[in-house]
């Protein structure tokens, strides 16, 4: 599901044994939840690992309130239809009362697949099944804004910031932090930086690109190959553009704790988040929240769900290397006043719709949907009585 939902169909494998395992895992969750859940409980199912679970729970607990949230992109019908188990997946999800996605685009793709594969039409995001209504809506996930904003003022974080700034003195800092994944566009980002240094040699010795890749799934061949390709390209860039006393890239293949992460956010002048596909990308939001000085500039992929909310930042097509080059050029020359103007708008928006508000909105809509279903069921019964009379 991961490569399919991110449009990397070349990495999709259709293995019957894995599909059987997927069903068994979902069934185990269903059995465990059903053993402790009551009919008036709320069950909130999260993400693509458990797409069969809503229907399995519905079969065991007919009246329970079930919500499902999909944290990654939902692909277009033309991509989703490649999946052999496509109908079972959709039927599994339709066991929920409320299905949530980060963006309207993902919602639209889901409704299209439901209509074309199962034959169910929708009206204002409501799918009418034989006995139930299912609501489909978008809920752009927020972050704990206060946590990141306050962390930037922590004394230990401030000391880390001071230490890093001393080491990076005299440089504008470009930051890239991603889990090691082929969806994140890391190679394209590095190629753009290489082209930038070649096109604008006046920045030699003046920029420092900190590239952090967090280890992930390295036992999977595609991830292992990606790591090798990234490290080879980093070496080539440092070898071509480095001079005595300056290397263009600091490369770190490791995870950082929360305080180190906030410190990195605060020493960087530019944060480059350019995934080829991403459900939301909360790190883009974290960066803005952590920058209380409002002087960090974000370069963001239009393929990330967060781009729908952060339109004031520099939005790019991650596949367009030249566009990325010019985005870096725009960012390094942007005055502080412009950065502050952009960031004030986005920070206010992120503070208003944080992760708690996101969760509350979802649950309230789930409860409302359940009440609507009760009203609909009562109307059907009344109509049946009248017709009988």
C-alpha cells in the first residue's frame, strides 16, 4: 500500500501470501477490540495498515461508532485500480461511519474509486449504503504548536542553538531532515543544490547544507539502494565544490532527539521540504512553530498535503530541478521583513488549528454522523409503517 499510495507503482508487489497476512493482522485487531469495546464506544482506526478493520468491527459490533483516518495520500482511481484487493480494501473502509483524509484531493480520489469500483454514488461527501450512511471528509492534521514554540525558549535548547551558531558562523544554513525514504525527494534536492552552486558560484563558501536522513527500513532493498545513492551524491558534491576550510554539505545519517531537532530548526535560514508525495508532512509545520523569530524560510513541495495550508511559503514542483534551484536563490536573498510577513500569517493559522483541534473536529463530526444515521433509520422505519398501513 505504501508505494501504491505514493504513486511508486514500480515498487508495488502483488503477493497473495502477504495479503493473507494483512487480513489476519486486521482480524486480530478486530478480535481484541471487540473483546473490550461496548456498543456506545468510539473506535478511531488509523492508517493504511488497518484498512480492513472498520468492516470487521462493524460485523461484530453493529452499532459501534467507528472513525478511520488515512494519514498518507490516497491515489487517483487509475493508480488504485491496479491493486488486486481494491474492492476488499474499499469495502473494509466503508465499515466506518466517518472516513477522514488530510486534503480534499485525497477525499476526491477515494470517492471516485468507490463510485467506479463499487458503484456507490456520493452527495456532499455522504455515501449511501443499503443500511447506513458513511461520511467522507477532509481534516488537515495539525501539530502541538505550543510544544514547539515553547521548546525554542528552553535553556538547554538555547545552549544547543548557541553552540551550533558558533560552528556555523559566517554561513547561511539550508536544512533538510527526512526519514530515509524514496518518497521524500532527497536525491532531487541534492541535485538542485549541486546545480545551484554551479549556476551561482558566488555562494561558494557562504552556504552550509545540513542534510539529515533518519534510518528507516534499511533491510528493504529499495531503501538500501537509496542510502547508497544519497551518500554517493553527497560525496560527489563535496568533492566538486568543496574548498579548503569549507564543505558544502554536512551529511548526518541518524535520528535526533526533540531538543536537538528544535535547535536545528532554529539555526537554519532555509528549510527544504520537497517530497515527491506526502500525505501531510508535519515537519514543515513544526519548523514554522519552532521559529519564534519568524526568520526561517520554508521551501515546500506542492506534492505535500501541507502545501494546501502553507501557501505563503515558497511552493515548488519537486521534480523540476531548475525550479528548485531558483527557489533556493529566492530564499537565500529574501530580506527578513519578507520572511516575517510570510511566517506571521502561517504561524497564526497553525496555532489556531492545532492537533487537538484536529482531533476534536474529527470526533465531533463522527458523533454528529452517528446521530444522522439514527434519524435516517427512524425515517426508514416510519416510512415502512406508513406503507404497510
